[in-house]
């Protein structure tokens, strides 16, 4: 790599341009422009040379100019639901997306959905103002209005979660059915015969996948299956702790418990202990895991992990393929659960 010409360093007041990169590399403006757009006709050495020069100069594309020339923004938008039930979900998701777009021309904008707000508004804003080339949405419902709106406009998107629309769309989801099958089978293997599933909001597709799979698995294995059907997800931490204490003191308390959220599990487990329950002995618990917090506090509790970081990478990979024109029915994948047993 050549040394920076005078006036082209990061301390200069002038913003680096294509011309600056061309002067540094000795390449033509058209070659530099093609390399930054990911032109496949160029030699790998040329593309690498341009990329290194752009990084050294701190070059940032003029998005307004790019949009005028190409109609593209080089931006993907993450519409992040406010109903966050997983510890570190947003951070891991954003890190995964960042990893996937590293080295590409794309940048990430995060648009949070605030509790109580119309979830469609963020998507409508993107569509009306064309501030992104594609969208990632999270926490989908079976007939999600955001999905319907994006499909109606034939706008590139991918959902973190499945829906019940007949028309296929790009999606990546945690394999909830495999999570339940794994958890129920494990508890039965440990000798449990009376299982309870504690689950959150009843409006998501994930809720229906979990409850249906729980009923099928407990029936097939010949054990009792109970579901806590009230809106556990809406309970505050103190209420969840009280609920855990109630379970521990039930005369016919379950000997196996499955919890679909690490956030809810923490106060729930505290309540089980307050009520006299001995975790891992008279009541065995399996929780869904999205961070390393729960095992440090309750090492006797077994967990099954959802790799949210990997999900962020996969969602981005699918979205970029959709932006490139691939049909949505070829862009549907599942993230497999990862068990962490104490033995």
C-alpha cells in the first residue's frame, strides 16, 4: 500500500472521494467506482487494492448520490420489536447483522418499535420514504400486518419467525418444535412424568409452535403435560417470582418445568427456590438460553440455546439474496437448538 499523499489523510477537512482513491491507487475513476460496487469483472487484486485504500482513507459513500444514481440506498433496516423476551437479544442480533454486512456496501439502520405503538408504522415509513433496500423484522405473528404490507409492495424483507400466510416469504426462525422435543425427551429421560410449560405472549407464531409441539411430545411419550396459559410474558419480575413460589408449593406440583425465555426464567427460578423447590432434584428445569447469565446463577438448571448471533448472520444472508432477486420460497431456514446438559 502506498503512503497517503499530502492532504488525503484522516485529519484532512476534505471528505475522501472516488478521485482521492483513484489518485492513491493509480487506478481510473471508473475502475474505483466498479470495485466499490462489487464489480465481479475486476481482478481480485484490484478489488482488494481499492478496498484497502478506501479503508485507509476513511472513505464513506455519499448515500444521497448513490440513491440518485442507482435508486439504491445501500442500507438494510432492522425493525426491532419492543417485546424483547431474551437477554441480550438485540445486541447479539445487531452483532450478527454487522458481521454479515462487513466488507459489503451495506450499512445497518435500527428502527425500534416502542410498546403501545402501531407496529406497522415503522415499515410504512420505510416504504414511503425508501430509506432502505431491504428490511429485517422480528417477533412475527401468524398473520403479521407488517409482513402483509411488505408483500403487497413486493419489497425485499426477511422475518425472524414464521407466519401463516399462503404466499411464501423469506424467513429464518428458531426451530421451536425441535427445542420442545429435545426438552421433553430430556426430562422424561431424567425420570419426570408431570411436565409444565411456562410460556409468554400468546400472539406470536412461536407460541403456537411451542404449545402444539408440547402437547404432541407429552402425549407421544405418555406423560402429563400442563401449560401455564395466562400471559406470563406480561408479568413483572416480582409477579413471576411469586408465580414460581406458587408452583413449588402446589400439592401436585410438576416434577419437570420448561421455560421458553431466559428473562422470565430468572425470577421464576428464584420463586421456586423461595417456595422450597430443590432445582435439579425434586423439580428439574430446562430453559431456553440466549446468553451465559442463567448458568452462572443457576448451574443445576439445564438449558437449550438459541444462537441469536448466528440468526443475525443468517437473516442478513437471506435478505441480501432476496435483494439480489432470488425467489422467497428458496429463502426459508431454521436455526437448530443447542443443548447444554449438566452431565
